[in-house]
C-alpha cells in the first residue's frame, strides 16, 4: 500500500500540472477581462460625483413651472438636466413617448396640495435622479434635513459602499472564478472515474480515501494559488487594495476550504459523470454569485435580499475581503474565518458521508 | 426523399436530441426560469423609491399601472436572450462535433448533399430557439410575469426578431470558429458581455461616452430597445428601427456563416 501522503501529493501535483497546461491562462485572463468591463461600465454609478455623459432632456409642464424654485434648481444644473418648458401634461407625455425627452415633470398648481409627478420609463436612472432631485429640493424648501448628505456621510455605511467599481468587482469576480477554478478540480476527479484512470490507480494500491483527499487537496491548493495570482494581478492592473496580508491569508485559506467543500459535496451528490458535475456546479456557482453580490453590487440589491443571503459562504468571503480592504485586521475578520471553517467542515463531512454510502461494495 | 423532407427530418432529429438531453434542458429551460426569478426580485421595485408617494410620485410614459412591472420583465427578457444565444451557439457547434465524430462523413457518404446538412442545421437552430422562447415565456407567464401588459406585438415582435438575430449570430460564429475550446469560450463569455455592454441589466448612463457609443453594434442592445419601444414608448412605431437592425444582423450572420460552412466543405 502506498502511504497516504505520497499518493495525495502525487495526485494533487498532477492535477495542478494538468490545469496549468490545459488552458490555465484562460482562468486568469477571463476574470480580468470581466473585471475591466464591469469596472469601466459601472464606474459612474459607484462614484459619488456621478455626471451623465449628456444632460437628461426633461420636459416640464403644469402649474407655475417657469417660476417654481424646484424647477429653477434643475435648470441650475446644466450638466444633469436640459429643461424644456411645454404647454401641458399631454405635450410633456408625448415628448417622452416620442423619446424627445428622457423624462417629464408635472408641476402641481401653487395652491394645491398635490405632489410633483415624474413621467419616465420604469426602472430608468433618469427616473431615480429626477425624482431624487425633486424630493431633495422640496424638502429643502420645507426646511427638512438634507437626508442625502446625511446618508453620504454615514459612518455606519457598509465597507462595500466605499469602494470603486474596480475594487468591488476585483473582489467579487475573483470569488466567482475562484469557485469555478476549484470546481474544475472536482470535475477532473470525476473525469478520472469515467476514463478508467481511477480504476487503474486503485489497482496500483492507492486507497479510495487517498483519492478523495487528493481531490479535495488539489481543489483547495488551486483555490489558494488562484486567489494569490488574482490579488496580485488586480493590484497591479486595477489598483485593487487587498489590505492586511495576514488577514487576507486567513480569509483566503478559509474561503478556499469552504468553496472546495461546496464542490466536494456537489461531486458526492451528483451522478459520477463529468458533464453532470460540471453543469450542476456551474449552475450553482452562477446563482450563488448573483445572490452573494459577486456580479451584482450589494448596494443595488434590495436590503432584505442582501441580508437574506448573507450566510452564503461566497458572501462571507466577499464581506471578509471588503472588511480587510477597508482597513480591517485579522481580529476583525476572525469571526468570519471561523464561520467559514465550520461551514467547510460541515459540508465536507456531509459530502464524505454521501460518498461513503454510495461507494458501498467498492473494493 | 425530397430535399425539403430530408432537411426537415434531419432538423427534427437534431432538435429532438437537444431537448432530450437533461444537461441541455438545464441550460435551455431551467436556468433561464430560475435566473428570471432571482433577477425579478432585484429589479421588481427599482422605481419604487420615487413612486412611494410623498411630495413626488411616479408615472410611466403610457400611464398604465400594469407597466410598472416592466423592469422585472426587461430583466427576464435579457436573461432569455443570454440563454437563447448561448443555446443556439452551442447547438450550432454540433456540426463540428459531427464532423469530428465521423457522423458528418457517414451522412455525406450516404449521398446526402452537404448543403442539405447545413440547411438542416440552420433550421434546427431556429426551431430550437422558437421552442425555447415559447417554453420560457409561457412558464414565466404562468408563474406571474405580465408579458401581455402592452399587447401581443410588444412581446412577439422583439422575441421573434431577436431570435432570428441570435440564430444568425450562432450560424455566423460556427461558420468561422471550428475550435471547440474557442467556441466554449465564446459561449461562456460572449452573451453575458454583450448583455452587460448592451445595458440589459444595468443602465449604461454611468458608463463613459465611448462605451455608450459601442452599443450601436450590439444586437442585445437593439433587442432591448425593441422591447422598450413596445412596452414603454410608441409601440410598433418605436420598434421599427431596432427590429430592422436586428433583421440585418440575422441575415448577415446567416449569409456569412453559411459561406464559412461551405468553405469547410471545400
């Protein structure tokens, strides 16, 4: 019988070599390209001094539109709004429908207790901006607190809200591809079964336990190496700040262990076919990435949604990296690291139990 | 056997194989429906802060309350487009698998002309897309998405023409890309990147002006414009321009792709 450590290290190093030779550069180049695309596309929305590429065309009608101080405030922001006064609400609406205007504002009569009305496509940025500006100006007229300014200087704002788009997606996309890379190791494991390599290895005296441990170890090591390479690449190319190296190492090790355990559980549960394991893993990873804030910024998600899925392992890793990037130390992320290790252990034990049951009868 | 019947038989078999495979069904049907729900949860209330009342209220351009759910519909349509393009490129790539596996050589040895094989592939790509569209839109519709809020034409025109454009793109790609690895890379990253650059999920208002200009060559952007035109703006009058561009993309893709596939025959 070959010693456990020897067979584990031999299988692990073979898998790493295989990944490196089997188009390994794509695993680095593709996430970097996506970080670039998302970073460039979303930088305006992450910036506090966002200005649209061209001013929004806003048709204004109703009441005393020409003298309303609220509308005057819009006219005084030529970088944001180009205001056209039109005859009535029908003209304003027709202007939006014909796309001559991005939005329309219907001013209520001076003596009426009616609200301002914004006409714009549902879900559009112009709707949010025009509505926000109107609300702010009306509240200012009524002497209300400047809620927006208060919100902007909120010391309790989450770390993710203080990042640039490159910093956010540098971390988020790295975690998503960390899961993909780690999972590819498990697909290799299953591929060995279908190609007959597993059977041949077993006849040479490698135990089933050694084979499974090697699969997990290869996934874990690849995860750590991938995270290290990506951290370096994003630091050099996009200037992503990863914070305290010690805390980063702790989160990375615990994160790689957690992600490897998820893949191990998928491998143990799915039929032993590479395509099935790959499809199930890809599906789960894409869904987890979207729910866990990797591909969609947490600030865009409704707060109830972001809170509901805060327990996902990839989300814990994301929060851990953001906390470190915001200046957090090892002590501050110790709780997240411990939680990740517990989750990793539980998933690994679950996967192991399933694979033991399924392997009954195997020599 | 007549040419049309031969092409129809080959195309039908090809479509049957696609929809019989659990792995393909996962990507063609299950994932789009699941992702639609996830995204609809995010985008469903994107305009609510302005619509909530108080000193400012919100109204959509048509003044129809049913259209307030449009952000969720838009996100779902974008998900459908991504998975449609992914499925069609994957389906189109089967011709190279058949070549590699020897099936194509055996088919040609049986006396079936190569042009019939290519025609059957193009037809099967289109039919696969039509079935996918019908299933995804019907299932999401049954589960509560108000697809007919702006009438049939608002939905059917963008869906049919975007499908044609996607089929054209798929044929165009496989006409020139034979390497399986390269095709996988295009399938994995292409549709998502097109959707992101086309403003399908996130508005491009915050993007630099040059990125915004790039959208004129992006079929996903024009598909979303066609949908916006039908649901939010002036209906068919607003849809005509985007639909014409999508038809052009589809025709160009099919013509170039078929030429590429015929070159392979030579």
